[in-house]
C-alpha cells in the first residue's frame, strides 16, 4: 500500500511541480517511508512509499530506466517474482535487490502493453513512454489496488485517492446523483463510476493508454467460465485445493515487518490464519499476530468459541478489540476524509479499532479472509442442477441439510424448486393448463390493483424521493442489477462466474478497505483473491462446492488437520447486524434524534423524509429489523457526508497536508 499520482498535460503545457507536490503531500498518510516526484515536459509522476516487502526497502519511486525513456510510479506487490526474473533474464542479479517496480518496468520494455498478462499480484501503476508519448496505466485482476482518474481534452490526472486529483483547481467537484441512487439501494455493479461525475475508476483487469489522441481502455484478462477440472476422487480435489491455497498464502507472507491476520472465527479467516501459521512454522519464521473483535454484551455476535479453538493450536499472538463498545459514528469525519465519498460499511468502526490495534503492534502486513465464500462458492447453484436433472431425492437431501444451517423450513424451500422445475414445465406442455394459469394471474392482479392497502411503490424505493428515482432512471438500473443478482435457475458454474466476474462489489469493497488501512500505514492482503485460486475454484464440479448440505465442501476437506474440527465443520457464521443496532441505540441516539429533527433535510432531494422518519420511529422503539438498521445507517451517513463535503476545506479537518 503506497500512494501514486500523476499529471499529463495533453496540450503540451509544462508541469507545475508545485501542483505535483501538492498531490503527493496530501497522500502522505499512504507512505511514511519517503516521497518523491519526477517530471519532464508535460508529464509528471509522484509517489509516497510504504515499505512492506524486503525488496521495497531498496525501492525509490518514481524511477526511470537506464535509457531515460521510461518512467514508472507504482503501488504494487508481485507474487510471481521468480518466474518474471527468469523470463526477463535477470537471474544474474540478487533477487532481493530487484524491486517489484523494476520488474514491471523491465516487463514493459520486453512485452510492451502486454506486460500485464505476465503479472500476478496486486498492483496499480503508470508508465510514461517517452518514445510513444503515451502514459500506460494498469490495475490488477480484481481491483485490490485503487486507481482513480480525471480526463479532459487538456489534461489527464490520476491518483490512489480522489483527494489528490482535487488538488488541481480545474477538476470539477460535481456530485454524481446516479452513484447516490446506487448507494441508497445497495447496488455496486458498476466498476468505473464514483460519487463525483467527472472522477472515474480504472476497472479491474484493465489497462488504459493515454495520449494526445485520447484515452483507450482495454481488458487484459477475464476468468474462463468454461474451463472444467476433472479429478478422480474427493481426496484429489481436496489435495489440489490445499496446494494452490497454500501457494496463495505463501506468496503473501513476503514481508520485512511483523505479519498479522484478522481472525473472526469464520471458515475463511481461520483457514488463512492456520495456513499462514503452518507455513511460518515450517520455515522457522516469526509468530503470527491475530486480531479479533469480541462481544461481551452481544452473544449472537461473539465468535470466541471458534477463535479460541484456533488460538489453542499455538504459534499465534492474539489481540482483541471489544466490538460492542464502539459507536458506529465515532471518528466518522476522519473516515470521510480518507474515503472521499460515502461508504457502505455499517460496522466500519470495528475495523477502524482493529487497524489501530494492528498498528500498535508494529504490524504492516495483515491477512484478511474477505469474500472467500464467493471465491470458493457456497455451491447453491447445484440445487438448480439437481432439479433440472429430475434428481428430486438428492435435491430433497441437500435442502434438508442446508435448512439446518439457515434454520428455515425445508419444505417451502423445496417447493420453490418443484414449482419452478416440475409444475411450470408441465403447465407449459398443456395449453388448457396454461390458459387457466393466465386467468388466475389476471384475477389475482386485478384484486391486488383494487386493494387500497397495496403498496404504491416497491420496497427497494420505499424511502426514496420518487422524483429522484425517475430523474436518474433508477428503476431501470435496478432491473439491470437484479438481472445480475438473480441466481435462481442458474447452474452452479454460471452462478459462481457471476459472483466473481460481473459484480463491482469486490473492487468497491477492496477500495474502501484500502483507504481505511492506508490511514494506519498497513497493507492488507487477500489470499482468496489470488488469480490462480479463483480460476481453480471456478473450474470445480458443483458437487465439490456443495455436498450433503455442506457448502464449500472442497475447502473443508482440504483443511483437515490444519483447521480445528469445530471450525472446519461449523455451519454458519456470525451476523453483525445486531451490533449496528446496539451501537446506534447505545451511543448515538441523542445525536440521531438531532439529525432526524434538523440535518436530514439536506437529503430531501434524494429521500422521502416522511417515510424515513417512520422507519426511524420503529427503530428507536425497538420494533425494527436488520434491514431497517442498514437503511438508517445509509441515510444518516450520506447526510453527514454531504454536510462534510459542503465545507470549504475538508482536508484540513483530518490532516495538515491539504491542498
């Protein structure tokens, strides 16, 4: 986690080095280990350095090549260094004396813009090519490293955070209402837009070439949904998973500083922690620090039973934060400054406290099990495959076992598949039955239309201003998003592919996490989002993801004798929504009452204030649901962010380095 930025005057105007330094300085929190700029003619690059790997201790950026016709700035960690060193014929040099940025620069010299096809890891970088008069930019496969930019016919500006781009006076700060609508309805499927109309994100797995001719975006990789892996036994699949998962953790252990792991007690974080501990022990390395949130007042959120089982195996130094003693609104202005926009993270204060504890221990590299369930896949698309094949007995068994995990009625769940795959196809075969069905639908719809109690608008827009919904075309956006989200009827591979490849939530969440960890000088690493592991998991047969009600079964089998059995075979995971309700009511009710009385008026353009106040009244009377609590968080945090952005110089609230 470092900070990068740059300016390219497309009209040939020389670089103002003071502007370039202002951009660098406002990113000072991203790099306590040095800063520098490089500029030549109409192009300038900047960098803030955070040392994490042994090679980075020798790194100084921006850097130019020996012939002075290429310059690079980069926020990068490569995971296939040895292969690159061999392919680039750099084996004569000591590996630890070759920083990752030098490898990328050498790769660009050898392969040009195709260099990204040879890279594994997390990265965002920009290379100025003097010969071609182009600025070549790239972002990693899943958008772990952030890359924001502004483009006009006169200028192109990029940075790790939007605040650096706003250091240039010509960059407009116009709120993007479309993004506000997406935020209020929890839609994050687009990978390029931000909360500002003219600031964009370079999408994951994309490159961008900027020249006087314009900006050209190109995708360099996408996961193959058709590749299938066929092995001879469950044991072989488990061994293959364990090997590639081990590689994903091993390559991320490269650190010049103490290493930590966030340990929630769930399957994902526990698997990473136990694998990292095993690998460190085998290499005679350091003990692994773990960081966990515990809950003394909310038993339903507390995972200590599973955390202790992992800790009991030894080799770990545990640290704890009391999650139910934190207000969801504390330090919110600091978070707004770091995020540059409203953020979808209702329990962010828990993460903020954990990162504070991580920094206190001198840990710079920390593992996180973020979104492992989507990478490995819970396998629920297998249910559709069984129904389509008419394997009703197997389907019944799977649903009965799954119902134990979710504590739901298995009969109604099974009925939804019988109706969709059994009854509907039968009706479609017989015209008489089809006409009867259509008549029944017409009758029931007519009665519903005549019912004065029927809702006038769908639940998703219940708290939104109808004029706002119409103005930005939010209903059409919602329909497109639902098409992506809808999984019923899909085979497992298609469902798995959609979860990995067609949603913007992964990169959006990674950006939020990146800017939060940047506040503490920490680089967070995600072994599940290793390209090799993602490709492997998608290629698995459906029955390796779901079997006898056990989701992610290949992973559970693979972690035998590594995970404690009570974690390996646990069914569910904690729901932290009660902590949000507890935090708002215990620490912030007076503030919320004042906000409701006065400050939410700023949202009247976007929100139906009357409908929202009804939800709030239910909330304070403890007649609320987790969904209501999320709605309250979204509206209140958006209101506070809009107030925050309306101030003249927001950067001064959180840092002495301002524009």
